[in-house]
C-alpha cells in the first residue's frame, strides 16, 4: 500500500490503535512542557527571589530578576527550534520528540535539587538560569515535532482534530500545575513550603518523563518522514532551503501567532496577579481573594481546553483561515469589555471574562498545528513550523505581561491593555488572511517538492 493510501485509509472508520498512540504521545509532551513552565512561573513569584537572588532580594529588584528568568527561556526557543527543526527534518520527528521530552523533564527535575544562594552562593542562581535556558531550548523543538507527528499521521479530513491535541497540552498543563500547587499550599505550612515543599512539583516531572517516554517510544515515525527518507536528495539541506525558499511562510507563521500568544499569556501570567494584587494608585491590583482568583483562572483553562479542541474540529469543516479569522475577531471585540468586567472585582464576572476570552483563544489556537504543517513543504516542515512558532512566541507572549503592567502603570486604565491586544489581533488577522486556504493540501514529498513560494 502506498503512503498516501495508508494515510487516508483510517479516515473511513474509527481511530486506529496507532493513531491513538500518536495523539497520546503528542499530548503528553506539550502537557509536560507547559506543566514545567507554569510550575516555574509560580515558584518564581513565591520563593525563587528570596532563595536564589540573595544579594538583591531585599528590594523589588530581586523579584524583577526572578520574573526575568521566566522570559529567558523564550530567547533560547528559536535556537532550539533551529537545531531540533534541522535534525527533525534529517533524522526524524519521533527521535527529536523523545530527545526534547527528556531534556525538558530532566532540566525541570534538576531545578528541584539546585542548592539555594545561602548554601552555595552565586552558583545557585547561575545553575537555576542555566537549567531555565535548557528548558527554553528543548521547548523550541518540542511543539514543532508534536504538531507534525500528529498532523502527518492524520487522515486528510481530520488534520485539524489531530493537530488540536498538542495544543490542548497548554490548558491541561496549567490545570495540572495549579492543582499541584494548591495541594501543597493547603497541606504544608508556609515554612515547610519555602524550605522544601516547593521542590516537589519539579521532582514530579520525573514521573511525567517516564510516562511520556514510554508512550512516545511506542509511536511509529511519521509516514511523511519515511517518504522523505526515500528521497534523501530532496532533504539534503533543509534549513538552508527553508530560508532560501520559504522565508515568507516563516514570517507569516510568526505573525499569525502573535495575538493569540499575547492574549494567552495574560491568562497565564497577568490576570491572576492583577486581580489579587494589592491596590495602589500607581496601577496596582484589585485586591481580590487569591484562592478564588486561582479557581476562576482554572475555570478559564477548562474553557481554553474545550474551545481549542473545537477550533481544530471546526477548521476541518470550514477551513483553517476562516477559523483563525473568527477567533481573532472574537478576541478583538472582547478585549476591552473583558477588562471592564474584571475591574468590577466580582469573582463571578472575573471568571466570565476569562472564559469568554478562551472562546476566541481556542478558535485561533486549535487549527495552528494543521495550518502550519500545510504551509510548509515536507522537506523543511519541522524547521519551518518550529522557528515560526518560536518567533511568534517571542513577539507575542514573552513580553505581553510586562507590556500589560507598563500600560497599567502608565495610564492607570486597564482597558489600555485591551487596546494593545486589539492592535495585535489586527496584525495576526492580516497575516493569516495573506495565507491561501491550506485545508486538504497534499503533505507528501512528491507534491510538496514541486511547490514554489507563493
């Protein structure tokens, strides 16, 4: 049976055992990646400034530096995307997925055993930063491999659905991390948590690595990559070919992601801090009850999960471009009313504000794997989707919470942040509208090799 026929065959019936393995393997990796990120982000706000940045932890600069280590990982994502993308296009999606999974999990677990500043001095924060860099490097290659393994195994009519599985790892990781932190904060005293309890979530990553490794090792290599291997001349220099022939697609894929990633990081890193922070006249918080705010944010994460999966399904019906456009129109229209609801300091309205936002976030995130895979020829696909995704994350989410706080401090008017998101929605809407509808594109090498840049 030909590769084309083999890929199309399962579409007529139920999902095969191999397809279920693929979806589980891609989902577990992105879930681990985001679990690791959210655990670090929460620890940075709770204990890392005090324990690791000793020389400056008496003032606000210590907390600023602690939060800055969150953003460091973004700067190394493009490098990870370039390396993993190049090797993934040469040696296979599966091998790189296993490698990035182990690197991400190992670096996270090691954070849980790094001695503090009081124990080994400046070496403590240096080791912490180095491990954070490794997390960013591995994350840069993780998403692209997961997206391609799922989409390239999918029947043509279900690529959006299959591609949504690595996407829902974001809200699942957020839910998992929040639950672990909630259990620890309610079962340990404050002293116990600061002395050793905060390390437990990092060490739990070892369990996730083991589960993910077993699942991913059992998944077969992408059928498209097998076809590339049969035509090695066509993939002799994938990275060079990418920038020579597909730089337009790289730029567009980055810009398409900007608004979604920025709005998503408001949910991840800004809303809870803004809602529960202490009120002050210089753009402070709203003083809402922190546990209630965390529960409301978790509710929003469930909405994100639901609508991301639905976004992938919808893109199989009406197309990737139209689904993205609907999502960005929704986020655009909701950006200012959302802050008006949040500013009421009513916890129910806070939950509603986030949940409604996740409708647009899901519609503009669920189809991403399928759209990106269909935008690039097979021989450079891993490199293209990984680099585009990493650049979009830097331009969008890496600085979104910082920009949001600066706008709040500078204007004292939270809807100014909504206007910022609206501008990004216009940019991403325009970028996705410049892409010709990709649904149904032949992903295989024979056809893809004949494609020319549009």
